C-alpha cells in the first residue's frame, strides 16, 4: 500500500502558496472596484414578448401565466362528479404523483417552450381523457393565446359515462384593493337565450399590457357534433347521470368573482374559489345529497361577482366528448386602447379558435417536428425500437413543459440573523412537476444541456436569471423557493438557505456546450470541411460528432446571442468560481476542497445527499467530487477566457485558470488515487500528517473521469474502466449504480444515493467516454453498451408506466421514487441522439 504523506504535499504547498497569493491580490483589485456585478440582460431579441406567456405553473395540471412580478395566472380545475362515491368535491388542480387521485399520467406529448404544446391527461378514476392544447400569438403587449381542452371517454355504459364539471380561472395579481377589479360580462346568464352569441368576456387591465379579455367561446359553436347544443342541460343530465333531484344550476356558464387581498393568502386561487360563499351557495343541495347519497351531486359556482374581484372562475358542466376554447386577447396588441366585445369576438373567431386554432397548431407542430428531427437526429433515432424515438421526443417536451417563472424572496441568514433576501425573479426548468416544481441549481445544469440542444435562447434566459440571483460573494442558493405559493409546498426546515453551503457548478457543463456548439457552427459556416474520407478512426468519429453539433445553432443571430451572453456572463462566472475558493477550501492542503454544511449522514451540498462520506464531519476531510468540480470549473474558465479573449489580460487569465486547474489535478492524482484499487477516494488528513483513504465504492470513485479532469491520455483511465465493467460492482444492465453491490452501504437506510441508478451521473459517464476519453482502448464498446442499457431501460419503463422516474432500481431496473421526473432523467434524449 502506498501512502502519500504530508511531506509530499507540503512541497506542493510551497509552490502553491506563491501562486495563491497571486490569486488573492487579484481578488483585492476586484473588490475595491465593485462588489456588485452588472446584471446579465434578460429578454433580448424580443424574448420578453415571446416568453411573456407560458405554461409557467408546472405544479398545476394546466395553466398559462405571465413572466411578471405581479403575474396574471389562469388555469384549469375539473372534476367528474358522477363517477365514484363522494367525488363531487374531488377537484383536480395541483398535480399529484403516483395516480393517488385517479390521474394516471399527464404528459406533454409536444411542447416547444415558446409557441405551442399539447398535453394528454389520463384521468382513469374519472373515466376521462383530457387533452390540453395551446397556441400563442406572441408579440408586443404579451400578444394573444388560445387554449383548447378536449375530453373523451371510452366508457359507454349508463352510470359509467362521466360528466365533467370544468372550471377555468383567472387571477390577476396586479390588481390592488383600491383599483378596479376584474369584470365579467354575461349578457343573459340563466336562460335559454336566443342570442346566437353566448360567449363570455372577462375583462381586466394589467400595468404591463393594458386592457385584456379572457374569452370563453360559446359551447354551441365549438361542438357541432354532439348533444351539447342544448344550452340548458339540467333535465336531461339529472336523469341520465343519476343526479339528485334538488340539483339545480347546471345550465349554461356559471361564474364566481372572489376577492382576497390578504397578502398571505391571496396566492391560493383554489381556496379563494372554493371559499365560504361557495359553500353557502351549495349548502342546500349538499344537505339534500346527504339523504340521497347513492346519487350524484355537482357543486356549482354562485354566479356572484364580488367588488374588486381579483379572481374570476367560470364553470361549465359538460357531457363528454367536448371541446372548449378559451382565448386571451390583449387589446393593445391589436393597436387599440380598448376593443369592443364585438371586436374581441371577431379576433377570437378569425385567428384564435376553430379551424384557425387547428391551422396555427399544425404550423407550430410541423416546426417542432422538423426542428426535433434535425437537432436530435430523428432519422438515426428511428433505427431503434419505436419507443426510443417516442421517449426522446416526449422527455424533451416534458422538460420544456416543466419550465416555470417565480418571483419572491428566499430565506437566508446574515450575521446570525434569519432574513428574507431581496426579491428575485427566476425562469427555470424544474426537476419534477409533482415533487420539485421549482428551481434547483445542480439540476439546472443538466436541464439546460438538453434544452440548449433544442433551443439555445431558452437556455440563455434561464442561465441569465440564475446567474443574476448570485450575491456579491458569488453564492447562488441551491434551492429556489420564491414566493408564498412555492413556500407552501416546502417543509419549513428546507427553506433556509445558508450562504456557506455550495452545490456543484453543473451549469458550467452548459457553458462548455455553448462554447463547443459555437465552435462547431463557426467551423461549418466558415470552412465547410469536405469529406470524412480524409480522416480515419476516432478522428472520423470526432468529425461527424462535430458536424452533428454544428446544426444546433440555427443561424448567425443565435450564434451572436450566445457570444453576447458568454461575454456578459463571464464576470459572474468568475465570481461564482471564486466563491468555491473562498468558502469551500480545505484548511489543510492548498488547492483542495471540502464541502461545508455537512451532517453525519448527509452532504446535501454535494448533491449526492446520503452518499457515505467520513463518519464524522471534520476539517480533516478532503472531498474528491468537490476537488473535481473545482478543477473542472478552472479548466472550463481557462477555455472560456481564451475563447472570449483576444486581449492580453484575458490570455493571462486563461493561463492563471489553467495553472489552478493543473494544481488541483495534480492533488487529485497524487492524493486521491488509490493505486491498490485503481479508484479515487475521499481522504482524511490526520493530525499526525498521515493520510487515510475513505473507501466506499460507487460514483465517488470516478468524478475526476466524469468531469474530464484527467488528461485524455491519462494512464488511470484504463484501470478505472476495468472497475466500471464489474457486473458484481456498479455495472448493471440498466445503467451504472450509485453504489457498488459490494459496498457495505449498498441499499441501506434512506437508500437514495446508495445504489439506485441516477441518470445525470450516467450522462456524465457516457459523455466523458464519448467526448473525452474515446482514444482509450475498449472504451468505445463500454460506451455503446452503457448507452444501449440506459435508453432501453428508460424507454421500456416509459412505455409501461408513461413516466420518467427520479431513479431506477439497481437490481431490477424498475422506476423508483418521484415521478414523473422529467428533469435530468430526460437526458435520455441526449444519450439516445448522442448530441452531447
Ligand atoms: C425584459 O424583462 C425584464 C423583467 O421585467 C427586464 O428586466 C428587462 O429589462 C427586459 N428586457 C428588455 C430587453 O426589455
Ligand atoms: C385514453 O387514454 C388511454 C391511454 O392513456 C388510451 O388507452 C385510451 O384509448 C384513451 N381513450 C380514448 C377514448 O381516447
Ligand atoms: C378505458 O380505458 C382505460 C384506460 O386505458 C381502461 O383501463 C378501461 O378498461 C377502458 N374502459 C373501457 C370500457 O374500455
Ligand atoms: C345571473 O343570474 C342570477 C340568477 O338569475 C342573477 O342573480 C345574477 O344577477 C345574474 N348575473 C348577471 C351578471 O347578470
Ligand atoms: C446515521 O446513519 C446511521 C446508519 O448508517 C444511523 O444508525 C444513525 O442513526 C444516523 N445518524 C444520524 C445522526 O442521523
Ligand atoms: C477546452 O478546449 C479544448 C480545446 O478546444 C478542448 O479540447 C477541451 O475539451 C475544452 N475543455 C473543456 C472543459 O471544455
Ligand atoms: C495517525 O493518526 C491516525 C488517526 O488518529 C491513526 O489511525 C494513524 O495510525 C496515525 N499514523 C501514524 C503514522 O501515527
């Protein structure tokens, strides 16, 4: 056994001290200049308009929301009150996982993050299939949009066919108690009216866009082919659907304008609709139902508009099948301060609904399909089993459909006091709609690897928001719980974010990707390399990979946006890097690092929460994953500054970062490499100067390889590879296990990162094998097998369950824990297409 003791590293130390004093003096210069860095601009190139509206409420089944500090929220609530006992008050609003509420799945089959989307909701408990589709007509003042909700059922027997009580709400958070509230115009709300127009108009005004109308198109004109053309369904419904006799109010549209200005409560749209007035209105029927419980009962909205309403909900009881179309019209977008109802009706009819909806939807759908096929190499994907194409496309759609927008304060600590931080805005993807519908720093790097392959503008917007949240020390809180609604979903003990707690800088993976696709694009558009025949073997493969990457950037405008973003992001990226040196450095060995905020069984900062580390947290630890992340960061910054540079200062910076990289790399190779086992380990440096390896077997052993910290021709790759392929170790037919079956911790206690297969780390394995270490003998075969195992298993589980999962069972391959988990598990799309 070879032990490197502190004497070797003190030699190193000497060299490093000189160097680190150099860094320190640089830092001083920066500090005297300014602590606060300029914000990265948001919404350039018209993106504030394009992205103004979106499905930015991923925790709900469906809703459109604005990217505003005081947003307009709209969304869907439904129930199938005649199916199942007591289902009258089982309203579906917030997504629930595991089908507990009868909803088996909710899947964006297509979503492009900007213009359109279509989601299938399978409400098994309600015997119902819902499709929620939307199109946007983006432009100044937010533009317009239109939503179509379609319902089908495959049940035909009496008593099994669902009735749908459908509610669509609007909540305008900009409305103040003192200003005018929302208004609803129902010309003739409760009769068999003879007007041929029974459209609903909800009118409001928002400081960012001016006057607007939320428009509900008359059901008659939306459904020509079914029995909905009777305006009053009451008598027919009661009998056919076995409703209680005293049930009334089922005719026509119903509505309720509620008003709540209590700043602690008004975010809760659901409670504000189903409030006391609602209960009062339904009390009599509810009592009657108590004596006739074998029949059905449908709670209705009270047709009441409170003064200064900031929420209006509209309800319709519908027989299945149906289509309902709801449109949003921005008046100033149509160059009028205020449109008449007639003009709004005309706009809705001529551009937003009916066959116009169909043709706009088809146009966006074709653009989406073409763009997907081009960037994810659709032809190549189609050579696999058909599930692979499907899971690749749908996981991208679900990631894009999971983007959200939040505004609010986080909770943190400053000088021992718990404080609310300054409110910030975040535009970000989310790990899981039911479980984690908010921003997570370490997940976001992986989310954006995939997003950027489809649409780099979305990535630039997301990363800009994330980097702008950084404080003057370069700290970005790892979990973003912004606003009261987000806070309501997170247990108290997880809300406090401490400024000394770091998280892996995975967003640097995306910065590297932006750099690589820029280089590939430039190469393609300037040199136009001709034939592959000039190259052979690995070189040929590299050329073809480069060519595939070069199609990700679509035009010069996108290329320019990336360059501008990289330039404006650089100071914040450097500050972010400094943060690790300033807060996570080991106190024992220069150029080594240790995660702060560790607990006995948890290192939440590392992202691998319960992965076993030293049994007691102490200052003697040095963490191999963190050393690798910082080395990776240094190397990446060296590349970035060189790439962006030109001037001497940038070139010097690039050299400085490269030197820092080399120093950490050499520490990693000398101190963490266990030659006996051919693995990397965490280490302890004891008081007497001796070093101890902390021998655990799993992901931790490979970080220097996963992050490309080892040189391409490193002699450590081959032996590492041998350990990876051990089928009695971390290798399984479903992907690489977080811990080896041989480790004594395998499958124990929480068993979160103690065996189950995680897709983000598997991505890092295939990525580094494919992109960095391809020259290593026999790595190609290992890469192909691993890739095949991953896409097959994730694809199979997806076909069976309709879901991506948070993790996969290390023994059976089954999906485990949170689902749908369309965050980093959706990296399967990149693994399948090889567009790393
Ligand atoms: C886009 O909107 C954000 C947030 O309101 C604002 O800070 C930014 O300046 C806008 N960008 C442009 C180009 O107008
Ligand atoms: C409803 O969706 C399920 C799959 O989730 C499908 O098998 C069934 O055919 C659909 N029913 C109708 C009527 O579309
Ligand atoms: C309707 O579809 C659901 C979900 O696919 C299935 O479980 C059910 O058996 C089907 N019902 C009928 C009557 O076909
Ligand atoms: C709708 O009808 C109800 C009951 O007939 C009536 O009380 C209410 O004022 C009407 N609302 C509007 C906005 O006309
Ligand atoms: C840490 O985990 C061990 C099992 O590995 C358990 O026995 C112990 O109670 C845990 N300690 C704490 C402080 O959570
Ligand atoms: C840095 O740039 C070199 C040369 O362009 C490239 O080979 C390497 O992969 C890059 N490293 C990273 C971490 O992006
Ligand atoms: C140094 O200290 C550690 C832990 O206290 C101990 O296990 C080890 O045997 C010691 N080594 C030497 C060379 O004294």
